[in-house]
C-alpha cells in the first residue's frame, strides 16, 4: 500500500457531470435509494491513498498502477483496472471499469483522462448518478474544457428508477458554464411514457440561482367562459436590477392576451409594473389592466409607497381570475401615494388616495370618497408613570367625490388612561376628548360645523382560576369583565358621512368606546357592557384548549346618533357568543352566534370545523346572516395512499340554491413524475350565483426537472384549509 500527500486528483471532476440544481423533491416512492458515500475517516484532509496489485515507474515521471487500483482521498474515490499518473504533465489516465464516487456523484466509465494543470478532463461513455436529485443518466462523452465549462454529447437524463422510462430528457449537445451560471442545450427532446412531449432546437437554462432569460413553464387550462387557454411565459433578464416577464396567453373564445410583469430595484427604490391587454373577440372590445407598485426609503427616515391600478371594465377579474388574484372580490380599486415617518413614540403619514369603482352603475352614495390628501399624526409620549398613557391623534383630510358634499375635516383626539393590573384583575379608567372641525361645500346642513365631545370609560375585569378534569390535568379560568361607557349626545345629523360605518358585531367590538368607525360620528352612550369569558389550558403543554366569550351591552338611554337618522331604543344589545375549541392538536371548532333578544331570534350563525392530520384535511362550515346570506360548505383532502390524493369542495348558497364554488381534483405521483387535475365551478355573486363558470386545469410535474400546467396548489391553498401539496 502506497501513501502520497498533496496528490491532486480531479476534485473538479464532479462539476463536469453536474446538471441544473432543482428544489428538493420527495423520492420516497422510488425503489432504488440514492447511493451513500462513506468518507475515508482514517485519511487527513490533504492525504491520498493509492492501492494496487502492481506499481511500475519507467522514467520516474510516470507511475503506472495496475490491478484493482483504488485512489482514495477523504472525500472522493476512483477505482479502475489501471491508473497512470504523469507527474510532469499532471495528467491522470484511468481505464478499465473506472468508477468515480463522492458525496454527490457516482460515475462509471471505460476510461477517464484528467488534466489537473488545465482543469480539464475527458470521460468516455459515462453513466452517472446524482445523489441530491435522485437522477441518473448517460452520455456518449463528457468533456471538461476548463475550470468552469463542461460539454456533453448525446446526453440522456432522468430521475426515474433504473429500468423505468416514464420520462427522459435527451440532448444532442449540452454545455454548462459555471462562471456565467448558464447552460446551453441543442436538439433537446423530452419524452413522457415513451412519447415525445417537447422538442426544443436550442435553449438556455440557469445552473445556479442567477437569473437567466428564457422560456418559463407553459400552462394549459379550460373554462366555459373563455375556452381553451394556453400560456407561454418568457423571462427577460435585462440587467441585475431589473427584469421582465412577458406572458402571451391565448384564449380560444377571446383571442390573444399579452401580459407583462416588470420589476426594478434602484438603491432604496423598488417596484413592479404589471400591464395586460386583450382585444376580446367575445365582447368585441379592448380590455386592459395596469398596475404600478413602488416602495422607497427617502431621506430623513421617510418611507414612501405608491399604488396605481386601473382596469378597462368591471368583469375583467372575473373573466381572468389569475391576472391579479388579490382583486378578485374587490368592488373599488385603490390608488394612493403615501409618505410615512416615525419615531420612538410617534408616527406620521401623508397620503393621497382615490378609487376606481368597478361597477359603473354603483350609486354615488355607495362610492368611497377620495382623500386628497390625508395628513395624520399618532403619538403616545412617555409619562411620569408606567401606568399612565396619554395617546394623541391628529388628522386633516380633504374629501372629494363627484356630485356629493365635499370639504375638509380636521380631527384631534386626546386621551388619558391609567391601568392597574395583576394576574387576577385589571382596572383601567380613561378619558378621551374629540375635537372635530368641518369646512364643507354643498352641504345642506351648513358649510362650517364644529363638534367637541368627551368620552369616559372604565374597563375592569377579574380572572379566577381552578384545576379541572378527572386528574386535574386542565387549568380553567373564569373571566368576568365590566365596561362602562359614557358619551354625551350631540346632534350630528348635519355632518356628512365621509368614511364612517357601524362596527362589525364581534365580541371585542362590544368594548370599544365608539360604535362607529371613522370620525364622522361619535355615538352617544350611557351603557355598561358585561362580558364573560372562560379559557381552558393543558397543564402539561400550556396549550389553549378552549376560549368561550359571551357579551352584551345594557343601555341606560336611547342612542340618538345614527347614520340613517333612525333612533335606537332597545335597552339591550344583541348577545354575541364566540367559541374557539381545540379538542386535540389536529382539530379546531369555531362558532359564533348573534342573538337578538328583542325579537327572540338569531341574526348571525357561523360554525366551522377544521381537521388536519398527516396530509388528510376535512372542513365543515355554515354561515348565516339574516336577509343577506346562508351558505354551507364541506371540503376534504384525502390521501388514498402514498400515490393517490383526492380533493373536493362543495360550497353552496342555501339562500339561492346555487353553487358558490365547487372543486374536484385528483393527483397521482410516482417516483419521478406526478399529475394533478382540478375541475371547478364558480358562481357569480353579482348575479345571485345563478351564472356559473366551469373550468378544468392540468399540472404535470417531472420531479427534479420542471412542471407544466396551471399552478393548482396555489388555488387549493386558498380554497381548502389544511391543504398540503402531496408533491
């Protein structure tokens, strides 16, 4: 056995058989596991051990090892029938059953020539395996040109098990350049189940995380409204700090739509411009979407953001639901410019904001006001005591809307509160003063209005605890809470409603000091809110198991301030009950009831049950709001076995007896590929769900390579709680 120090073998050899890196995949369904390389722990970092049956040297420059030759360093190994080492030229020739191994690669070849001086190598008829990608393949020849470049001839690549040819990538010629981070392939064919799936005469691809221009994954879908849909996105890497994605999308019923996504980054400025245009054959009109988002950090700690969005018509997001999914249920598109700055105890904001109302038939009074501009300051300075807080809020807004009352509103809100609290109680009295001034135009109640109102509140509660359960395994609390609120009445009927509405009916809103949002109404109040809450915790883990809340307001006087001029004379508010219950770590039950005591009726009923465990998920929901909606849903994700998964969702409007959203999907995966099919039916809420759109999407995944089709996982993530992609 011979030992040599500092013998340089082809450490860069591995890069000559490297293919593009891909995201981690699940190879658990493969019959043949990836090989494991065992490091030679008895060797130092710079040591190499050579073993052979015979060793000969003819001229002291050339050493020939023959018979079961093994050349081993700590992190790689070469075995062959014969290895010739030329010290003067730093060349190594290995021949006869050559096998190269390290932690990432295994390569077999009849002969390998290695030129360490020039970082070059020639590998004849190699067969290789890549550990991380569960990949294997072969080539007629791999030539390592230099430290960075390698060239393949007649390459075959797959991630399937040996003997399986579910999919294969074949390329007549491929070159990989590690320095530029790109690869180039010629006459590339992708085969699926033995059939040609895709042919590309020439294309480039990234071999690391650097961006590279080229064709992205195409997709296909079908919907009843738009017909067949083929999408061919192209990425254009224009510069390190800006790029563009150009996405032609063809619809058989509508025509060709061109979409572009433009991203940029300049120092402390970044943003994105999205544009879309289509001459719609179905409607015989031009349809477009444009959006500009920009964020910046300016001098003196000022943060700025801009949002400009506009569309051609109200139905564009319904017809093209993947265009900008965040606007799919939007009635008014916001456009704004906003500047913000803050300190340790304060923050300020200057904003210009207006809206595009999508439905042109929307009544003027139902459209939001524009703020041109809004200036706001929030402060909570330190006081002489940690128990005392003195928040201050200032706001100046210019409101504008066509054919409406317009004008300026300035509002100042100052408050002081004192809080005493221990683990078993809290007590917090507070006083708030609101000063509001209006300078209006076209207001029937006058162009100049002033309002000043104080609000007194006292919030207090107790926390009782006890051990519960047969083995006292739970900690249960009982938390009564009492909230007193008094605000004197002032007639506000002459004040327009710029941005005010009633608070939602939730338990937490029972303890707010104003039943209205915004500053145009300050509700008169002489009332007490009684809340009862109970929680249960697991003593061992500390996890919350149950949270029950029941609350009601008791009024001492009628409420005369309103948005519609109607006086509220009830002596009690609705009883609001909310429950969150976790019977185990996999299940959550949430319920909400709003009981109207005067009519002895339940106005709102919400119930949801969510269960998720090891890929399986089931959800039930029921939602009722008097005279508005009644809907029920059930959804399930069912892994039939390790290969098949079924997803389904049934969401119906019981009020209109029409579907809101129905989904049925199935997915199959093998060792190296997977297929997902999703069919859906969506109702149009504006038409009382009587009009529906049927659609179907496909997604084919070649593990370790790419996927083709619509991104089905993104749709199911939003539609079915607990959904986890099977692959």
